């Protein structure tokens, strides 16, 4: 039975990859005609994946359409909720999905412990679930010592149980130190890099991606509000190019990413490294998150979700939604001529079993927000 969230159908042929999407890109239209309050309550129910990021993008878009804003203290707490969700999504991929690709046992017990900690922290941050439903809120949620203690516990668990090392030192390592860290595959976070090293697949799918730049609000506002908006959302191009968004785009300037790109190319291990860097950075920053750098104006909000740039555009009629559009990261990364299609097109097609594993590794590190089906064809 088809998933209500849709899926990607990826057909591999020699020297080409064809991507079709059945994602319900117009699902957000069910908000049209509803009140702002109902829309904000429904948002995380409609989007099971990255529901916190979707809710944050929604409330910021609505606030910008109303020319109001939450206080900076509230925005910091909202950002913490989004960062916790990004951390959880990365951990899920690393501990549950990646082991199937590296032929190791899924780290279900560790994932469960970390997930329980994240859920408790989320409850302390937003016990009444009002941070993402109260428009233009000015008063932050007051916390007790339990929040600080559990944030510290989450950090220590990720450092000691997932990375087996000090995270500040890991982030500051050079490429030789990184290779020494994963060469034995002892830390759960290192298993997939170790597998890629053993198979000599660090450079798998390497290419020079077109990284999605900062998008001017005024231009994006026009693209999401004009008559061709739905066509743009289904297959977005920026300056006539399909662009990449997500952890690799965010981390591309890190010294370790530069060193990895020089030695491995910008392929599967380079993107996996970006995810590991984000896990370590988020673990370190959750206790004192930096001011958010996302943007909003005139009914538009842009923010960085786990898989990349998420954009919401809303038009209001008093306290009701007149028009709603969402542009998600998957439409950038799995564009028919985007980074996933180009990386998959570079596969050599030795045996079907090996090609399928390589394809799944590439898809895993680029990371769609829905399931996918691999198909095979001659042309």
C-alpha cells in the first residue's frame, strides 16, 4: 500500500538515475481557510518527519505576515527544540539505518536511551507545548535544574557511548587523526566510515555540488507566491541550477570537510562526515545555543532543518490562512537533475547487489524525508 507521505521512485540505468516523486506537495493546502490557532496545532500532526522544524517555520511565517515577532529569549528556546529534533534525526540515521548498510548490528539500545533523554529535555523546554503555538510570545519558559542536568547527561552519553572521545577534540582533529579514530571501527559513530574505508568507497558518488546559497527573501517570496509557485516547489532551481542543501552544505567550510574533500572528493564519506560533525556540534551547543540565523519577512520563513533548507510561505486573511505553500529540502536534493541523481549516475554497475548497496549508501547520506524504491532498467 502506498505511503500517505508518498515516496521517491529511483530507477537506475547505466550512467543515469531517474527520480520520480509521489510526495503530496499540496498537503499544506488543507490549512487554507483554517484559523491560525488550528493551523499551528495541526502542523506537527501533518508532518511526522521534522514536525518541530515545520512548526517553527510555520509560526515564524505567520508572525512575519502579521509583522509581529517573539522575544529573542523565546526564539532561543524554539531554536533549542529544532536543534534537538535535528540531533534526533541524525542519531536515528546513524544508529538504526547506517548499520544495515555496514553489516553491523543496529544500536537500538543506545538509540532508545538517547531518544528518552531527548524527549525528557523537550518536555522540560516546552512542557505545555506552547513555544510553537503561541504567536509572538514574549515570555520564555522557566526551567529548573533538571533541564541542565539532562542536557549534560545527553552530551556525556553522545561523547562516551557514541564517539568514545572528547567532542571538542574530535571536532578539532585533522584528517589523519580522524582516520585513526575510525580505522578500527570501535565507536558506534565510526562504524559506517570504517566500512567505507574497508571497501575503498570513500569517494563513492563524488562530485562538485551546487550548494544552495542564502536565498534573498524578496526573490523567494515572489517565487512562492506567483502562479508558477507549484511548478517551482515540485522541482526547484536556483539561477537555473539544481542545488544541494543539508548538513554537507552547512558544514562545507569546516577544516575537516576541506581536508576530506581534498583526499576523498565530495562523495559518500564527505557527506557522512558532515552528519557526524553536526551531531558533535549540536551536543556541545544545546546547553548554550547560538542566536538563530534563519530569516523571515512578509509571510515567508526560511530555516535549516535536519535535511536542509525549509521554507514556508503564508498569506493571511485576518486570523485565517488564505494561502499556504511549503518548499522542503527533499525537492532540492532529489530534484530530477540534482545532487542525488548526479551521484547515483556515477555508479559503475558491477553486480546488481553491489550497485544497490552503493546506491543505498548515497541515498542514506543525502537523506530524503520519505521512503524510496529502487528500480532497475537498461535505458
